[in-house]
C-alpha cells in the first residue's frame, strides 16, 4: 500500500477521492509504485505509524469495535463504552488508551467523565480499488458479537469479508442474489446467505453515520432497502450518546 497516498485522517476535500478507490489523479497511477523514493528509509519511517494503525484495526476486531462505537456515537465517556459494549473496566481503558496512542481517538479530560471522540477514518489505496472506512471496520468488529461473521473470517479471511460487505450492499439494493454473491466471492451459497444477512448492521449504521459510505457504494448507496438503525438490537438511543 502506498501510504503516501493513503491517509488515516479525514480528507480536507472529499472531492479529491474517487469512488473507484483512487485519489487525486484522473489518469491511472504508474504501475511501478515501489520505487527508490517510496522505499527510502526516511519515507518508510514517516509512514510507519499509519501502517501500524491499519494493521492493528484490521487484525484486532475488538479494538475496531471500540473505535467504531466512539466514532459513531461520540462524544461518549468510558462508562458508556464499557456498558454498551459489555467490556470490563480494565479492558475498556486499555483499548481507549491504545486508540488514543494511535491518534484515532481524542480524549477531553477537562470534564468528568472524560469525553471521547473519533473522526471517521478513510484509507484509499491509489493503485487498486480498495477503500477502508468506518463501515468496513464495523463489519470486521462484528466478529466480536456474531459467531457467523467470526466463522466466515476464520474460513475465508478479512479480504473476502470486505468483498462480502460489497456484495451485501448490492443485495440490499436488489442488484444481486445470494447465488450471485456466492459466485462473485467464491463461497458456498449457504455461506453467502449467512454473511450477507450478518453484515446488515454494518450497512444500516454505516449509511446513517459513515460520511464515506458513498465511497464504498457510489452506485447503490441510495437504493438499499434497509431498516432504520434504531431497529437494531442494542442500538444506542440518541440521549445515550453523551455522558452527562
């Protein structure tokens, strides 16, 4: 991944991002992305924190789950994170501290309880059509609460889960069937049906709260037939988003 082009912060101008996963350039980028400049030790060292952030969120669904909750429902305090995600106090603060260290969560300690906020992140890979947004991280985090998602990732990996998320969006828009999703991502039809249904919460909440949802679904985002997020089990009520 070219981390000079992939930024983990909110872009200043979303028009710089293309819906096919590219950024900035109209023409296709050069094939030889790995060159003397991009492999310069100083460049690699400068981009190391971004790499660490991406790897930690993709490989730790429990951490991604806490980040996504704070991103969508913040400002919130640690007690809300602990209660809503059913975490122990020590685990809650461990995850919050790690997210703060990664630069993903801001902590306001001027009030009690401290208030946590998180900007939505987007990773755009310029050289292949890959986009990572809070919706993708939410899908990964579902492993922590949905055994079907955990089994799917264990069998097929994170890459196919992201592909399945795209398939789930197309299915919600009536553009594809379970059988077509199964064929597209090379899994059994029963697995496709299971994962498409399991990923619906990520689509429901993402469409309402992820400002980059349109980069994942530029063609069908407005056509999906999905329930309101308040219909989801365990969805926070509006008055619960802030700790008084």
